């Protein structure tokens, strides 16, 4: 038997309290849901990050509305910091503080786009999808003018590690932050009861990102079944297909650590550039003709495209994305 605080039922109750949604994208409601999970569980819930960084407790959730940043804390050593400043820190407490690198706080920082609920039997997973923020902007929002100690970028694992002094260095408020700035599903929160392996969490996060790509494609294909689309509508659908392809290619590069400087230049990476980078690393064919068509459909090219042309472009992009996803599943899942 599990206590209610660590039970699957707690997650079900809070999920039902908010109407049992499939997903939520309102930041205030997201905060309320996450805060309810933390407080009602008395912190006894699990957070698994895509990178296999995992924590079996979330102490609190903060929402910096001005910067649109959520902070999920799993470590609060402030009592040791204060005791040290007052020369009252015991040898035992000093050892405990040392094991965390003398950090005062550790937390996950993420600009949340949405949370998705995935129910397997009675077990509910709450998946968190990040918004894209260029690295410079994320550092500004999280670190601000504080003194940096260390920064480590782990793009293929969907995080950066920021270590910095908060406020006056003499106050010893050392912060270690796992920051997320790429637009994928980055972490999952779940109850401790009947918890699966951390490998399952990583697969679930990856599969949800892939599923979203496919759902976006299916939505476009459904719209292409209309027979009375005018020129602007055809180009609009073609451009949407191009955007989905671009998203899928960027995601593929991140998964396999193909260097495209994505955290600095996310919105300015050309398809042709990614084609060359991918071709140099893996045996996946991306034709130059596909790139040309994609670019013509995203600009005022002056070219004429029929509904059948757009459907053929869709089919080529779908074939490419299927190939990318099969490669990901083979290597990662």
C-alpha cells in the first residue's frame, strides 16, 4: 500500500479537479496544477528529465510571470547557508552541504508551452513541453546580472546547466539550474506508486515530440482534401508543411548532436545547411529538389503550384520525416 501522498490516486484526483484535460497551455492554470501536485503530495513526487537527470522530490514551484519562467525546486539548503554565515554549522551538516557542492538551491527552469497528461492504466504522467528561447535570452531571464560560476551546454540531452551566485557573492547563495530552451517535451512528473524505469520516461518524452510532428502533418493533409483552395491557401499549406519539415530536421540534429548552433540561431538555420550537416553524419537522403520546393513555397517565388503539386510535396516530406523518425526509434528507442 502507498500513502495518499505518493499514490496514483492523488494525480488522478488533481487531474479530475481541472476537468481531466488532455493538455493545458494557460500558464496560470499550469502553475496551479503543478503547485497542487507539489503541496498535496507533500513534495513526494518524481521528476524525470529527458537527460536521465531525475529527482524523487519537488520542494516547490515558482512562476516568474515577467520572464515567463517556471522554476521547479528539488533542493533547498538555505538552512546550512545561514548556519554557516552565523558560524553555527555543525560538522555533520557541513558534510551534507558538501555533497551538493555547497549549493543553496537547485531547480529546473523552463518557459512552459504546455503540459500534456498521459494516462497508462491508473498511472498519470504530466509531460512538460518547453518554448523555444535563444540561449542569450534564457541566460538573461534565469541568471540576469548575477555572477556566473559555470555554464555547461548539453544540447543533445535538451538542457544547459547554469551555476551562479545569486545576489552578493558574500551571501553564499549558490544556485545550480537545469535550464531548458528547446521546443520539445523535456521532463515528466509522476507519482511514486508503480513508477516505471527512467528509460520509460525518456522514451515517452521522445515519442510525444515525434507524435506531435505527425499530428501536425495529419492536420495539413486533412486540409488538403478540400478541392477549392486558392493560390494563397495552397502556398499557406505548402509553407506549413515546410515548417514541419524544418522542425523535424532540427529535432533530428539535436537528437544526434549534429552541430547546427541551434541554441543561438534556431529561427535562422537554412534547410540547405541542415541537409549538408545531416548528409555528413548519417545515410539519410534529402534531395536538393525537396529543399528548392520548400523554399519556393515559403517565399513570394512567383511560381505556380497546384493542389496536386502540394500533395506531392506533402508525400515527399512525409517520406523524409518517416525516415528520420525510424532512424531515431532504431537508435534511441
